[in-house]
């Protein structure tokens, strides 16, 4: 080459090397999965992905993953805020994880909201499986979903910091242990609301609210816990306070207890029950050690094999 | 053949014969039916089957059968745990079976859970037909379904301890909307939540026989039948008890009895409910009992049963 050519070659090379790197592909706020999708697609409506996991990986933080049609979209591990939606008309399912695993695992940041709508989670009775396992995050919202037949629990909520759980219009049935187990194991404040939640046929029980270190307040309204082990169980076994308000619920035909409030000495467990029906259970209600159960004197507690007596009560205001 | 050819032939033969047998086709956890399906398909979403029966035959135990679009998918016999789903927006129907048959027949294992969600069952008023016939199994869950025009809408006749739950479901124009009539001597539990049973001959009937039956009916409507809720339990049972708990429900315009408890083992409890427009609001026969919590509207029943039942208090 001539000297000039060599010089220009060097110059071109230098210029090219100084060009800024191509910008990273901006993450989408809205992505889609479909039965005909492929995980090599960009997860757009026109080119959807095949698995929820891939969609969650590519969606922007706080973005939305929507299922276009009915299929199984695979188990998911969620590490950031996201909404996952299966709209009415679509049955987006997550079938049984392997033993020891969960259909949905959430390890999100302390301010992250994870919202799950319209999903069908079925554990197929595989041993030691969980529907939704929440290990960390700001809040968990579950609406219009079905969570059934897991070998352990439907929802296992074990936050590692203060956080919130909301479950509404959801069926939790046929799980081998608990339908919903709220089980913070850290010093934190945990609040929860269950609204129109149907807990049926969960062999250990519908709802267990339990802690040794956290302060936990849960309200259960317009819900059913029936045909299972224990309807609703509040358990404080360290030195903190657990409160469960049971309002306008049907707690029926459970093979162990309807309601239980259990607190070790030095801890507090309070179950309030109002406008509810507690019938057909082996034992209607029970308190253990320091546990307290208070009625508003407006419940039907009858037809249980035992535990039909009136709890201590308090008045309306 | 040359020696080498013979040797190679033998070698190939030995190799082929030592190949593992082709593994049996693994059963799928999730299968699909569609109007355009074909029962010679593998019942995948891309190649769905045409009938619920074929889908149930191929799905793994405890698996899920989903309808992709609206059609009739044929009567079904279920012998193992399974979920059958028609999502919102899809009308998956099972049309009238022949006389003497059921749209869905369940004879499953002792621990099997059967889930039926979003289905439309129509008996077309063919005589002696049943929407859902349950004889054996662990539990039956019926949600968001419509069951109409059968002799029995749901006929729950377990031979052993079993559980029934029905929610957000309409049963109309059946001779018996829901019948719970166990044989044997098990413990039967049931919950009806947001269920409408209407325009039939008998709304909800419980005949406990030698079993114990505990049923809770909540936030439901039983209207325009002949008998609304009929409980027949001849033998007084101390533990466990036969309880029919009627909570926050409307029992109206039934042309015979709104609530009727027959036999010493029948105990109907009624709370926060409205019993009106029936021929007889409530009645007891042969030592059956109806007990109120003093918080019901029992009024406007045409020929009796407007008085206050014996009542107990809240706790």
C-alpha cells in the first residue's frame, strides 16, 4: 500500500474504534406470550414469546406481561416489579413444577409490586411444590386466579422485610398442606387482605398466619374456608403480635378446627370474628395458651362437633 | 452372501435388537379440545382433539383439559383426577345425553379431585338424564358452570366419604337441581357458595341415609322450585352431626316448602336469609328441626310457615 492509503486505513480504523457502542435495546413496557410464540421473538403482540420467564426477563421493570391465548407458559422466577395478566377468555396456566419447586417464585426488591391476574396454577399434586412462593418484595397482589393441587402450599408468603399481600376473587383449593401460609420470619411489619377468597379442601387448612418475629395484621373478608383441615389459624410463637380479622366469612366443615388463635407466653395472637358462620367443623373455635378469640356477638357458631360455646365478645361502636 | 456381508448383517441385527423399546408416549399434563379438533390428534393446542372424552383419555392423571373455542364436546366418563376448563369467553358445552345417561359421569379414585370450571351442560329435557353424576372420588368442584334441563342437575351419590363444592353456578330447569344422596356410611361435606338453583321441581335435596352430611349454603338463591331446600335424615346422629346451614341466602317463590326438615337427623339452621313467597315458608316432619338465628325475613309465604322458628342466639 502507499503511505497515504496506509494512513487513511489507520485513520478509518481509529475512527471506527472510537464510535460509541450501539445503544442497548430499550426494554418494552408491554410484552406478550402466546401458544404459538417463540422465545427468540421480541415478545411483541405480533411476535410473542413462548414462556412467561422469557417475557419477564425482557419486559421493563414494572411492565406488563399479557397472555394472548390459552396455554401453559412455564414456571417463573420474578426478580423485579411486574404485572402478569391472563385476561378473561384466556386460560394461561403454569403447570406443575418439579418436586421442591414453585410455579412462581418471587425474589423482588423492597419497593417492587408484583401483580398476578387471572392465572391458573396447578401443582398436579407433585410432592413439595408451592403455587406462589414470595421470598422478598414490596407487595404481592393476586386477583382472579386459581391455585390448586400443590403438594405443599398454594401461596407461601415469607417476606424478608416489611411488605403487603392482597388476594382477591381467587380460588385456592385442593392443596396438600395450606391454601395460604403467611409466614414472615424476620422482624418486620406485614399486612394482608383477603377479599372474596375461596379456600376449599386444603388438607392442613385454608389460611395459616404465623410468625415468631414479625408484627402481622391480616383481614379476611367475604371469604370461605371450608372442607379442609383448619379454617383459619393464627399463631404467634415468638414475642410479637398477630391479628386476624374474620369478617362475613363462612368457615365450614373443616376436619380439625374452624378458627384457632394460638400465642406462646409473651406473644400475642388475636382473632376477631364478625358476621360469620362457623359450622360443621370438628371443633368450631379454640384458643391455645395466650391466644385470644373475640366475637362481635353476631356470628353463627353452631353445629360443630365441639367448640360451639360463645366466645368472649365485644360490642359494636 | 460374502462372509463380511453376513457379519455386517448379523451386527446390524444385533444392534437393532438391542435398541431400547420406543418409550410409551408420555402423557401430557395439559391438553386441548376445539371445534376444529380431531380425535386422532395428540390434543395439543396446535392439534387439538374434538371431544372431551378423548382429551380425558390422553391427559395425565390430575392434568388439565381446556376448551379453546365454543362448541359441544360430548358426554364424558371420568375415572381419574382431572380439571376441565372452559375459560371466560368460551362456551364449551356438553349437550343432552341419551335417556338414562349423564353428561358427565364420575367414578374416580378415593383421593381423586375432579374440577369442572366454566362448562355449560344442557340436558335438553330428555327424560332420566343427569348433568353431573358422581359416584366415587375424593372431591368434586364445580365453578362458574351452567347446568340446565336435566332430571338431576348434579347428582352427588358418593359411596364413601367425599366432598362437594359448587360456586358461582346456575342450575335451572332441572327436576332436581342438586341432590346429595350418599350410599354407604361415610362423612359427606358440601359447600354451595353463590349458587342459583331455580325453576325446577326440587332445588337442593339431601338424603343422608346412613351417612353424615354437613352442608353449608351461603350467598345463594333457591327460587321457583317446588321444594326449595329439602333435608331427609331419618336417624338422629350425635357425632358428627347432620347440618344444613343456610346463610345469607334467598329462598323464594317455591310452590311447596321453602325449607323442609324431615326426620330426627335433619337440622336446618338459617341465618341472615330471606324466606318469602313460598307456599309454606318452612316446615318440619318426623322430628326434623329448623332453627333460626332470629335474623331472617320469613314473611309473605302464601299458606303458612311464616312464624318464627325456634331460635338461638349469636355468639
